[in-house]
C-alpha cells in the first residue's frame, strides 16, 4: 500500500509543470489613466480661468489707484488709531514725479482727521529746482492750512534740494551720520559739436528768430558771453531763491549767516548743528517724541505712507516706453540742467 502510494506520488510529480495562468484583467481599469489626465487638465483650466479673472480685477484696481495716487498705510509703531503720526518720504533724486508723490502723501494726511502731526523723512541729495521748490511749497502750504506740527527727519544724505525741502518744516532732526548742507546751484550740459562734425561727419543746422534763441545748445561751444548769460539769468536767481527759503525757514540764521554757509559746502550732522542748519541730532524715535510733544498727545500710532504697485504707467507706456526714454535722455543731454543737487559720493 505504501508502495502504491509512492508510485502514485511519483506519477503525479513527473512531467512538465503546468504554466501559470495570467491574471485576469480587472473590470473598469481600461482608460483610467486618460480619465485622470483629463481631470487634472480640467482642474488646471478652471484654476487658470479663476487666476486670470483675479488678475484682471487686480489690474483694474491698480490702474484706478494709480490714477488717484492713493497711498496705503504701513504701521511702524502701534498705538490708538484715533491719534496718528504720519511719515512722508522724500527719497532719492528729486524730480517732478517725486514732488507729485509728496503732494499726494500730504493730501492723504490732510484728509485723515486722525493724523496729529507729520514727519518728513528726507534721504535725498536733491535734484531739480522745480521739484525741490514744489515739495517745499506743499509742506509750507500744509502747515499753513492744517496747523499741525511738521518735523523734518534727515537720514543718510539730505543735501541741496533735500535740505531745501527740509527747511519748510518747523524743526529739523538729523541722524548723527547725516550729510547735509550743499546750499548752492549746479548747471551744466554736454557739447557734442566736435564729436558730430569731426568723428561722425554730422553738422547741425539751426534756424532761429531771436539772437539768443539758440544760446547754450549742444551743437556749439558756448562763448564767455553765453556762459555769463546762463549765470546771470538762471543760476544766480536760483541761488537767491535757495538763500531766501533757508532764511525764511531757519529763524536762527540771518541773511548774512546763510550766505556765508551757502558756498556749496556739505556738513556732517554735528557741524550742521553748530552752524544752526539743524536743530537736533537724533533718530526716528526722537522725531516721533517731538511730534507727540508738539501735538499734545501721549500715545499715537505711527504710520508710513506706501505707494501701492500700479500698472497704469506700464499699460500707458506699452511699446513706446523706449522711445520716451530716449527722448528724455536726449533732452537732458541737450538742454542745460540747473539743479539743487549734491554730486558727491553717495
């Protein structure tokens, strides 16, 4: 019996092994990958449409904000919202665009009844005469109309047009490392006559009516008479205007004192304090405390106006931006620039 069982076992295990059957396909799996792919594409398409819609809404909002030049508020120091001290920035080279920004910041402060006083934060080597004078005028006008304290706070460089703007405030506080002063006027332009005629073979043709109409152009070297004309008609009046606003803004200084200092010299903060060009050396903390003291408030929320990102300039410029820049560069090269600007190292 045992022998038979052994034969049976041997018979069963002999011969080739049976091949394993392939696993049967599960129903419903065919085309699943494509369905997942199409689902992902559909979701991305929906998200993209939502994103484009939000961008469109954002563009409309930014363009509207750009047209109205609305400024947002960044809280520098927390305090009661019913008593604010606003920081208005004058930063970088001053031009008409900078002056417009200051105008809108002051307008924002004027419309906010919670603003109890201003700090004009200046970090600028100056710039154009018109831009500097516009900023000075707007600060003086704000003080006269609103009657709230306005303190200048100097950082880094507050020279020439930067100082011109600062003297519109009732008090000037400067950081210990501030460079200021540079009371004076700078005028200059490029003459390309030899470059055009000798190197490029180009000769300028000018038709004029009026003897002095083409004086001080870039296509011929100026005569001594023409340079004296620029000095007397433009540079000297701009200088007298600078002296005038400093005398008006700095009651501690006489006309004679200002003219002694108005030779274009720059001053470190401690030297400026000795010469009475500034009132105090300190930091932003001291400027805030001074405004609180003059405004009669113990606690205040300190805010700084921030210009929101605007696409209006980009949308309006489009492809013509490069041409506009080229025209501006040519204009600046060809026309004498009279500036309240310190050209020393920044």
